[in-house]
């Protein structure tokens, strides 16, 4: 999918500068919310907000977009003249038109501005592709360790507290890492519960500031794509390296836990759900997930449900601004003839569904997350509509978003308990919010932006040898 991520894609979701960053993120269960909360509790701290640039995951970031973001960061530093520390929230797998290592490029430019005596502390996603450039230009990384990423807020608190301890002269962090020739698939953190205990035991040592594993993001085709381990100690580089090495070996010998995600075809999921009397169950269209770069307008699963005459279902979402506009023009209670979805990459994600839809509800597309991920954060789908097609209730949005919070249904007047089947466009994150309500969750694999098996990715830059692409890959303890 040859999608590019420009400034417009950032503005559709979050593109905030200066005080607007604090205004938007304070009192939210996010990394930035945690930064703000921690620093505000200390009277001697002055928060200097620069930029929050968040786009729905997509393709390469355009050159002009990353240049603009870096310019805002540098202008903040120039204007302030001197800062004591830099707190960042990065993903860690960004690729731009000009740089394979987009996050490393940002960190390198910041380091060039502030020099080596200003600490840079950064949270990372569990799926970051860690690089030498990133490690060289940051003092501390605190990666999420849960998937779904329900620990983002806690990682933000941890990062901010470490920053304060550095500034107060209480600690001298030393960071070491180890790259693994391994491409883990998208698996929930339940698959590596043994690592939690290992890491918790390691962190009982008062001189160990942090220890973590990173899965890497196998859908990014770079020379650094792959898993890694990370350890931070208070001044002891040898101890940090040993921890990173030992964690890497534990990761390696348990690698089979990370290489599969059991999936269903649409037909298998529909048939299996017919034998479950309780409701609701959740169908996750994992391959048309905007959270991994898809468009959200795929139609394969919806078409299969219509063909199977599924009725008792609510579906979130189909991204289709054209259909939303037709519904808003027609009004609630109207019937409209539409071509639903399938407009951006029909050859991959499915062709439009020609149908007659009943317009049930019209919305401005705004709601506030209430679940364990990004709680308190306002989401803006722009205009949206609730339609009914062949007995299936469908939320249609103007822009794409991953369905990871139940509020997307409830804000559109859809109560979870009213339907047998809830359909979401998400790979893993939905489980945090929907799991407590669901009788069963189905990972459904349709053609889309995601392939659940790294062996099916057509890599051009990814290093060899690497497992599971090369079964004879060797890794030394």
C-alpha cells in the first residue's frame, strides 16, 4: 500500500504546538498526561511544551512533514535558549522518505542542539526498532511492556520521575542494549508472562533503573528491524550490558512464543459464533487495522457477514467520507443507495459494497475514550453516521481510527449488550477494553495491510540472517 504520511495526516488526529499540548493532554491517561502530572507536582519545574504530532499509522512520513516537526522542536529550543532536560514520547519505528531511522534522526538533531550535558529521556513503543543512532543520542528509554499498551501512562510516569532524579543529581543512568536477529509477530503480552517476573526480579536491585524487551516492528522494512533488549543501571555499564545480554538470551530461547497469532477466516468465525449462546462476541478485522497503517475501508469481512445473512451485529468502523456526506445530506430516517467502503485500495482491501442503507444516526464524530488506553483523550472522526445495511448496524467515519475503546460504539448510541457480534478494526489493542465484555474474541484474517506472518513480508532491506525468515539463524549468548 503506497500510502504516505503528510502534515495533513497529523492534523487530522493531533498536531498541537506550545501551550495547546498541555491543554489537550492534561488529565489524560497518556504518556504526555503522565509527563504533565509528574512535573506539575514539583514547584521548581517549568514545563516548556513544544509539539505533539500524532498521525494514524500509515506509510513513509513525507520529507516536508518531518522537516516541519523538527523545525518546531528546534525553534522551541532556540526561543528558550537553555533547557535542563528533554522528555519525549516516540514510537521508535518511524520511517521517513529520507531516513530509515526517523526517530534516531529526531534524537540526533535534538542532541546536536543541546549537547551532551542535557538529559534526553524518551518513552518508546513495545514495537520500536531500536537503533545505534537512537541509543547514542538518548540517555534513557522507557519502552511499553504490555500489548495492548495499557502501561503507556505508567511508562510516562516512570520516564518523568527518572528525569527528575537525573536533574536532582540522584542518579547517573547508563544504558546498554542487545539486538536480536528475530522478527516477533503481533502477539499479546499474555504470551510472555514469564518475562514479567524475570524483569520484576531484575528491577528489585536498587541500582537497576529499568529493564525491558522490545519486539520491533516487522512491517517496517529497514536494516534495523527486529527485536532488542534494553537495560539501564545507575552508573554500572557492565551490569547493564549483562542484563541486556541475559534478557536477550531468554528472549531467544523462548522465541516460539512470539511467532504466531491464531486466526480465523470470516466464515470460520461466523460458524463458530453461531454455537455461542451468550453475547457479545468480538470479531476483530486485524488486517484492516488503521493502527498498523491500513485505511479502515476494507470490505472483506462485512461482505462475508452479509453473504452469511448475519443480522445481530454492530460494526466499527468503515472509513468512507463520501458515504458519510451522503447520509448527512439525506438525514436521519432516510434510505440511501451507496457504495460502501472499498474506495482506496479495492484490489487489496475489497471492492465497494453496493447496498441500500437506512440512516439511523448522525454524529459530529467526537467522543472521549473511557477505557484503559488513552483514557480521557478526545477522538475526532470528523463527521460520522450510523447506518443499517441488511440488518447490520455500521458506524461510518470520515477518517480512519483503530477501534480500541468501547466509547466509539456507545457515543454512537450502540450498547454492547444489545448485539451478538461486535466488529472492530484492531489487531490486539481492542482486547483491553472489549475483553471484559466479550464471551469470545476472534482474530479474523482477511487480505489487508497486515500479514500476521513475517515470512510473508517482501523484505528488501531487512538484515539477514534473521528468524523466522532464515531458520538456521544463530544467536550467541
